[in-house]
C-alpha cells in the first residue's frame, strides 16, 4: 500500500497541506504517459505533491468531454494514476465541459457524473472542473434556469462535488480566473462574489493572479481576491507557459512571487512550457520556492536574497536547478548509450566496430562537453515572459549602442577605439552562443536536446544575423546592401507570414523588453521639498489635460486638493512624498492633516471631517505601470497622518478619472463616502486610520 498523497490532511495536525506541483494545462500536444511518469518521479524527489491533469487539446478532456474512455485508454490512465500514487503525488483529474455544456439539462449533468465516475473507477480520488477560456453568453435554456453564468457553474460544480462524495481535493477554475478579467474589478465582480458565496467550502478555486500570465503576484492582490472568494486560492501559474508564442521558451527561475504568499495560499501549480524536458528549471525552482517557508522558517538561510526576499533568491534557486540539470543533460537517454567520449578518453578496444584513425587519417570529431556556463547562457536567452536574462539584456544593449555610435563611413579606421573594443566584445558574446549551441547538440541526452532544438537554432540564427550586421558596421564583412537585398536564402528573412504581419504593425518593436524592462525600473520614494513644487504642478497639469482630453466638453469642478497640487496650499509638515524613477519625478502624494479650514468655502457636510479629518491627493504618471511604488508611497503618507493623531483621511476624485478611482479602489482600504451636496462629477473616498 502506498502512503496517502501528501496534499491530504495531515493525520497528526488535521491541517491541509499546501498544494504544490504542476498543471498540464496548456494548449497543444499533450505530454506522453512516459513523460508524466517521469514528472511524478521528479516531483517526489523535489518535494512537490500534486499533478493536475488538464491538457487543453486532449480530446476527452475538453472537446469531447462527454465521451467515456476506451478500454485501451482506460488501461493507460489506470497505470498513470497508479504511478502518481506510487510517487506520493496527488493525481487530480480535470475536465473542461464549458465549450458546449447546457448547465440546466439534467442529461448533461448526468454525462459529467458518468465520465467522472469512470475516472474514479480508475483509482482517481481528486477532481477538478475547469471553466476557463469559454464563451460567457449562456444559451436560452440556461438563461431561463439561472440568474447568472456564475450561478450555473456553481450549481453544476456543487452537484458533481457532492455526487463524488465531497473529495478531499476538488478544484474549480472560474471563467474570470485573473484580476484583469474581472468587471469592473476583483472586489466588485459579481461573478466572483457569487462563486465565493455559493461554491461549497470544501471546493478550492484556481486563480492566475493579476493577469493570465502574471508578472508579479503580490500579497495584497491575494488578500483582495481571497476576501471575495472566501477562501485562499490555488495559484495556476502561467509564468513559464509558452503555448501563446512559438518562438518563446522559459528557462528562468520562479520569480516575483514573494514567499510571504505561501501562508496566504492554498497552493501553487505551475502550467509550464509545452515541451516537457525544458521544464526542469520551472519545476525545480518552484520546488525551492515552496520549501522557503516550510514551518514558517527559512529552510536554508543561504537561499535568501537579503535585498528582496529573505527566504528565496531566484538567482540561487536557478543555479541549483541548472547544476542538477547539467547532470541530466550528460546522462544518455539512448538505448545502449549513444554518447561518444572524446577520442583521447577512449580505451584501446579490441571491438572491431570502434574505429581509431591511423596517423594520416582524419581525426575523429570531438566536441567539448556542455558546461554550467552554457546552461546559464541558455537560461539568460530564454528567461521569463517579462524579462530577459542578464547576458541577453547586455547583448541587446550593446547592439543598440553599436548601431547608434556607428559612423556613416564604413571603414574600420573611422571607428573609435571604444567602438572597436565593444564590437569585439559583442562578437565574443555571439561566439559564446554558437559554442553553447555546438556543445548542446553534442549532449548525450537527446530528448532534452530535441525539445530545445528549434529554439536554440532560432537564437543561433538571430544572433548570427546581428553579428554579421555589426561586422558590416565596422567595415568588415559584406556591405549591408548586400546583406539586405542579394537574393537571400530563406533564413535571411525570418518569422514567416506572422513575422511579416508583425513588422507591418505600427507598434512593431515598441514592446522591446530590454528598452522597457518592467523589472529593472527602480523607484525612490522620498519626502517632498519646496523645490518639488514646479514638478508637482507639471504632473498635476499634465494629468488634468489628459482627463480633459478624454471628456473635453466637461468643465471641471475645482477640488480642494487641486489647491494642494497647484502649490496654493502647502501640505502639512512631513505629509508629502515624491516618487521618482530614472527619468525624474513621476508621482506625488500630499496631505492636509486637518482639511476643514481649506474646505471652508465648499459646502461639504461636517460629518465628513468628523470621520475623515485629513485630505490626501495623489498623482502618478501613466509611465509607472507597476502599481506597487505608488501604493507604498501612499502607505507611508497614511502612516504619517495616523501618527499626527488623525482618525481618517479622504480623497476627492473626478468621476471621469477612472485611473485614480481604480487606484484607490485597489488599495482596498478606501471606500466611497456618501457626502450630501457634492457636485455630481465628484466622488469622495475615505479610509479610517
Ligand atoms: C490560459 C489558459 C491556459 C493556457 C494559458 C497560457 C488558464 C486558466 N487557462 O488562459 O490553458 O495555457 O492561458 O496561454 O490559464
């Protein structure tokens, strides 16, 4: 008898364990049974406990969800479920009926039960119903039977859950599975509220974070959604998913999810790259992350990154993963072992078939073995969806610099010494990519290589073109005219029709990750000083113009806080902060601890000041796409106001300023305040301190 899977309740403490592992939930070719079994072994070795079976393009998971499994398929699934058990991995069988199910038809509910009963008969005891990526409009029969789509989904899910005997693990994936899908937002989403209120408490809910592919998942965002869902979500993490772009692969570490999240979540399942073998890093680093707060203590004091997260350093986790992965690359997966050791290591052999060249013969082909640096470079080139690795960024920056500083004349002597030295360094970096490619293609483990092959070939060609271009700029190599027009081979114009379309779009190139790296933006929050007055005014005017531009016919009601932003009223001492990025001041927050005097001319009822004596105003330029710096800035301001003895603070917002209304709403603490006599276009939001 195998031990119970480890997501089940701990028999000693009775508490449910953190769900951790992998969801095979991507579009495209599903993994093979052999790969899945391999996955279970790894999960067990690395301390992960769950596998969610949800391959989007498997016939009987989604498109033909009603069809029962044939005897042959059943045999395979039974073996797979047994393999998961043998490795102490909880196998969760998911089904996606949402493409065409009629929720109100009892025959449909019966079909769903029949299918899941069949899988239960295969030895599976954990289940999941997925309603992601489906049409949200209900058919007329369902519209008659249910008051909303959420009600329909909840009804069928609760019924199936009870039919299966309330399994210990049962997951539900909502249609609005990330914040960006919620209307108008998470805290006001009626869909999520219905799910949270009516889904039976034993059912857990999947959530991908702020977006489908979330760059950052913050603690605040999880607290917000948990309060609506009335339970901690299980993260379905698409950070390493690559099914949306055939040129991208993600071999960077699990990152930008603070470990403080762990106690606030029910679990994390990563939905990684479609290619099985390159997921080594994705899964290994997730396992390291999950270990970070076992028992609430750092597992390995060495792992933490003092600056960022004391319990987990993505860089160190990556190094650990790559070191282990290298061993796997070097172990042959070919029957009989296909690896040829370098000739000088070959023992003299009497075996007729092993050829040893004679003195005048061609020497045998030898390739150097793959190194850890090769894998670090590979990871840097195929890092994460919102971030290139360090070397990749350097290469792009250098190419950019070399282009910009190349003189019109094309001879080498025209170039400065700096240009030449940087061009030589760039060439060296390109050569390292070629060498990495050569050593990878010699690696004994062919399965890993074949999964990587298209990607490394692609990057080798891309880098090769850039290299030739820099040679041309330096007056070496063929003139660029020849590079561009001389009847090139097809690899000279890459990307096919899709590439053609992309290059024709006006935004082509605007999203270069290295020019707008979301992660490398560094913000500084500092106290306001009188010299900032002009900058604050400038930002205020700029944002006011932007709002007027959106609704030009509306004359704007003057706000008390406008006086603060324009510098007509000075903020209270210590109650003003400035947000700066590399380009300069990009936001501010100002307050009056006692706003009553400033509001004297306005007819605001006294009750507002009784509950919220202080006034705050905040502006942030739209170039600050990351909401956290502004949140932190206002957090600092509120704590200063609190220490001044104030009970609460309010802000005035224009109804058409959706951006700032959204900002304050997402802070969570500010709530709309009813104020008698307020002009219609003004909204007041307040927070108690
Ligand atoms: C999605 C899909 C998922 C897909 C991923 C990345 C969820 C819940 N569903 O929206 O199947 O692999 O995006 O493209 O994430």
